[in-house]
C-alpha cells in the first residue's frame, strides 16, 4: 500500500544561507575517540605525528566543517596544562566523568595539528566546572595570544610560534546537568559565564562565545535556564548551546522515527526564549544557537556504562553504538531539522566523530569503516549549497506515544542560484507504507535530474560492521524522475533520500 507526499518548492521560500558550520563534529577525550580513534602511533596508516591517516581521509570525506574539543563531560574536570609541553613530562590523570585514565599524550597543540590535517575549524571548550575564569583566560592566552607573554611564549617553545587563532569557545559544558563536575544552578552559571566571557573578550575581541544552554529539552530547568543565563550574559555571548540525543526506547519505533519533532520544538523554544530576553533587555542583536551535541545514542545499553571500582582504564570501549538503517533515517531527519533552522542555528556538532557514538569506527591496529549514519551526513554536507529553502509539505500522519501525531514525511531543500543546483532532502518516517512522491518544482524553470539516492534496508535494524561495512549504503532510486515541472517517484518506508537536480543549460 502507498499514499502520497506532496511537496511545493520555490526559490522564494528562503530561510537563510547554508552555513558550513552546520556540519561540525566533536572529539572528546572519551573511550576510544582520541586514543586509537584519531591518534594511534604504530598503526600502519599513522603519520609522523601519530594520527591515523585513514581516519583523516574519512573525516574529510564526511565533510566535517568544525570540531569541538576536548569535551563534553570530560572538560569539566580537565586541566588543559596537563596536555601541553614535552610528552614525557605530562601527567596521567583520572577522568572522573568517564572513570578512565588519560595519559595526556594528546592535548591542545596536537589537536590543532590534527585539525589542520583534517581541514576543520577548531571549537574549544573551557572548564567552568572544577575550574574558573583564570584558567579560561590562561588557555585562551596560550592558544591565541601573539608571542611576548608567558603563556604564548610557552606555546612557541612547545613548537607553535604562531597563535592557533581559535574563534569559537564554549563556556563550559552542560552546566545544567547534575552529573556534571562542578554542576551549577542557572544563576551561579550565569555569573561565571558572564565574567569569563567579558574577560576573554578583553583578551581577544574577535571570539565567538557560546554559553551553555540545556543538555536536553526534557531537563526540568529547560526554558528557565536559558532565560536566566541570557538575561545575565546577553551582551557578552553570541550563541547558546543545545544538546539532544535520541534512541528507540522500549520498542517504540514510531516515537523514535518522529524524533526530529523534538529537535524542532527544542530549537524553536530556545529561539522564543532568546528573543523574549532580547525584547525585555531592549537589544538589537540576536542570540544564535550552537547545537553542539546531537546524535542517536542508546544510553541505556551496556556499552555506555563507564567502568567502576578500581579499574581506571586508558581509552576503554565506551559508547560504541552500532547504528542501524533506521538510526540513519532518524539521523538524516535531524540534519533536515538543523538545516531548516539555519536562520538561528549558526553552528552544530555531531557528537561524536570516531568510535564514540560515531559515524567512523576503527579497530585498533586494523581497519576503519563507515557506520550507516556516515552517509546522510556526508551527502548532506557535500550537496547542501546556496540557500536553505523551506518546503511546503502535505503527507499522511502517524500516531505515536511521544508526540501524538507526526507527519510521515519531512523535507528541506537547498538552492544555489549561481550554479543552478537544487538538492532535496526527504524522509519517509512512517514504518508501514511507501510514499508516492509528487514535488512541484515548476518555479525553478527547466531542471534535469542529476541523481536520486535512497538509504533504506528491508530490515530496519540492519547495520554496517567491520566485516560487512557496505550492508546499508544509499542506492540509486530509479523510481524517481522528472515529469515536466514535477518530481515523482516512490520513497520506501523508513527511508532517507537526496534528490539532486540542476538547471538545464539553454
Ligand atoms: O557525547 C557524550 C556526552 O554526552 C558528553 O560528554 C556530554 O556533554 C553529553 O552528556
């Protein structure tokens, strides 16, 4: 059985320019993300700095624009100084967040070397949990100040004479969460974030500063946290963060498939709160959102449980979720939501990049492979160009426990006026029926179809593994064709598709 999804696209339905920073990711000192993820001296592909070149190549292929570092929960107990200077002098430390030992072989300077090789912009988080304003200023001076003061001279002595020039700085991580080292009330956090931001900007006026928002839309403090923090910090910060993780719970496939409804609600609620503060403080500037942790994460599974007791392993296997075809569809839908909100989401970071809830997996000493989620990210990053267009959509709906009623389809498009390239990203998130696609593209003039790819598997739980890394990959969708100004075809149940078109040359 199938029913229809009608789309209406028009170059006038502009939301905002596509922002490259939408395609950021995250590298935390957690599990095997750093050690045996990006960094593994002795691996056959390791370069002169110990970085896995197979992972570097996959990072570039993924189309990652920026990378947040060094945490996450890890950063709220981190001493950045432990990770600079001669490696043999660096102390090993317990990381309380993940009950692990960090040898500190990789630190700020190594990360910056890796970021250059990966061709990504760095985003750095300071510790406002167990530490404070002084340490935030210290790491800023170490990273960004020209030579001539103690900390920048130390950086030069450590091999980086030129400032690293990091623009995006996170003022702590998830400070609203009771699990966070140095967890704070909204008022406590608002004060320290404001003072850190004010002084950091005195040191370096060009910074883009991100205050901690909510670590989920289900936090009890959600909404009021943003209100309190922005009321205090409005003049001093540029963005407020949002974090969200989704998973299928108790076999409730329908609610999981509709997860992007929560992301839409989350973003729109933070925008409403930020604009309320803007109105009450009579400000001109608008606060943007940094959605700097988002993904599918099965937090209740054993692989997400940190070690305990006397065991403090280095780089344990942690949060190594294997993603299914269905996970990739929900994931692709989350990207649709982020793109659709490009007017206010100025930056986003997929959490995380390698091994830890990641699109890229590695075997220590062995192969690397792409999870199912790699594909929607890489294709969206590669082909979202020009302006983001809102899509008017009419589709059947489905019932689910979490959201009540959700649309069986969701879509966004991008249009590059100059090149004439149009990309349509669409999901069928119903789990029963294929949908007949009928998209009205007549407003774009004459177009030709470049390619139509669909990610779908008859078993929604099928996954890619080291031994079968191509089980779930996007396939050409031969049903999709242009019929005059209409794009028609079929979208299988639980599927994500990209349709690329271009203006026909006269
Ligand atoms: O990405 C995994 C963890 O999720 C991060 O360390 C933390 O910020 C969030 O709770």
